[in-house]
C-alpha cells in the first residue's frame, strides 16, 4: 500500500466491517481495540470481539465499536512515521 493510499483510508462505519474473522482496528469514543466478528469465550454470543485476556487460552469479550479501519492502513501509517522501523 502506498503512502497516499494509506492516508486516503478513512474510518468506516462498523456496519461495513468484515464478518469473516479478519482482525481490524475498531474504535468508539476514542478507544481503539483490535477487533473481529466472532463469539465470546464465556457464552455463545456473537458480535464484535476483542481479546480480553491472552494468558493461556485467549478470552474474547464483546464491545460495540462505531467505526473501523483495516490493519494494513494503520501499519502503513505507523511505518511511515517511524522510518527507522523499516
């Protein structure tokens, strides 16, 4: 992805986010979490999941983000701000 393409990536409404298990960055009220569509660890509820705990087996919990951004756009932006990381 080029710098221009990464800069053109805008936060999208959560309704347009992938529901195929792909991870992405989601946010609500300034909080950003790695998110995917899936099932919680503790009860059979499906929705937008984040990793609650990754000690041993990961535990997933639901949250209600309002928008999302593909991981590739965020990674590209970070790399370009930190040229030493390349």
